C-alpha cells in the first residue's frame, strides 16, 4: 500500500461504514425499494468508471431491440438539466449527457431517457410507453431505491474490484460485499485470447455465489471513422508515425494498447471522465496537433468523446481539426455468449423471476 493510500485509508473506513449502514437499511426495507412489473435490467459496477458500461448496454440493446420495445434509463451524468427527459432529434449532451446521447445516436428505435430519480423515471416510462417490454438501468447498481429484476455487475480484467479499496484510498463506490447483489458478473476488457487457467484464477478470486453467473467479455475495435465527413475515411490498417489520442474517459488503457500497433509514437492527452470540452481545451489540442512535425500523423478520440466534441459552442474549432474515432463493440468469450444471451432473453420472456429463487438469494445476500 502506497503512502498516499495509507494516509487516505481512515477516510475510506468512514466512507465504508456509511455505505454499509445505507445498504443495511435497504436490505431491511427501512429505506423503500421500488419494484416494477416490467423487466428491469441493471448494469453497473463497484468501481468508479472504466468497466465498459456503455458498450455492454449497447450489446444488450442489439440483443433485445428487434424483438421488444426497450428503453434505457440513466441519470444523465454531468448534464445541465434535471428531472425526466427523453432523447429526441433536438437533444444534446448538455441536456441528457454523453452516454445517453451516444445510445440515441445509434439506436433510434430505442427509448433513451434520463432521470436522476430512477423510480420516477421508471414510472414515467411505463406510463408514457405502455408497450414497453424491458428497461435497461444504466449505472444503477448503487441506486438501491429501485429493486432491479436482474442485476449485472461489471468488473475490469485489469482493475478487478477484489483488488481495489474503497474511496478515497481506492476506486470502489462501496464494499466488495456489494457484489452479492449481482445476478450476473461480467469480467470486461479481457484479452481476446483468455486461457482456461486465467479464467479459473479469476473465478477463484471472485468466488461467485450459487445464484450468480460469471462471464468474460472483451472489446472489439472497429476501423478509424471521421468525426467530420470532409476527411478521408479509408484508414483501416494504415501505419502512422505519430497518433495523438484525446480522451475524456475513466480508463483508456485498452484503447492505447490497441493504437500502439498503428504507430511508432503514441501521444495521449487525458481529460477527466465525461469532460465537457471548452474553447481552451480545443486550442490546446490544436497546438499539440500542430507541433507534431510529421505529415504521417492521426488525431484520434473515443466514440463517447465525439458526443461532447459535437457541442455547438465549440463546433467551429472542432471542424478545423481532423478528428477520427474508433467505434467499439463487446464480444463474449467461448460459450459465454450463448449462455449470456439465453439468460437475458429468458428473464425478459418470463417477465418475472421465481419467488422462491428470490427469497433464497435475498437470504444469501444479507
């Protein structure tokens, strides 16, 4: 344990005690947990950011959208509005947040909604869309006011929750025992090739309970796509002397590792997760881009960052920079895909879970 972590550890103990008391009140129904008849699937994590929630939400949408009318509901992190909102043609990241904006831009047939009070958001969704068959709760694992029908906990291969500490000494939002609430645990951002020995070692560290399913997923990267359509798009597998990567996400390790195969020199400009880009930021980016003294160079960002770079307030500065981004998709290892898909579809089809199964699981959780 480093000195800074050791110094912050007492504060983590205080934070952990508060979170433990909060969870106790919810487990004992002292704090109200709202339940809904419609299938609700929660996707979240124990660690602050960097586990790949958005691409896993997209995976679920692709799985469900052709058969059911599906909605996503999140708080709309760092939006400048409050209350319940549904994404439409006039929405932007300031109104609904970058992740909901990304989902809406890719899935027009899906209802994308935001509300910091998830219970209110669910009531609004079920009232406004009576044909709705399922709701995906994005980043709601700690939002205990809603009792999700199926909870999916994500943990990164490179930063697993069982090797982390509570805030502020570490990056955990709550104690590791919170993982008991998950029905499904997905180890994300794994290497594309994952040996049975490594899988077994991770399973031994997680120690999934009898009612929990454990799966492993990895990121599949697409080709380079232009943010501004006036630039060449035929860049797949091309080599560059230098790539300048601009990122405002929690964990860019897997993307950095992927980009290194396309260049001799990778320069990374990091901003905070969900960072709202300003004119000053764009001027810094432009200066760094101009100071790269080679013509064989590429300016890259993430798909999530493109949502914030489309802000009308900085549009004039962005269009003058040749930004490219890399879309990503989630894939599951080996037989995990079939089993994961079947578990999700089975839950939605049944619309509810077996009462005795719930009682047994709740006893184990508490």
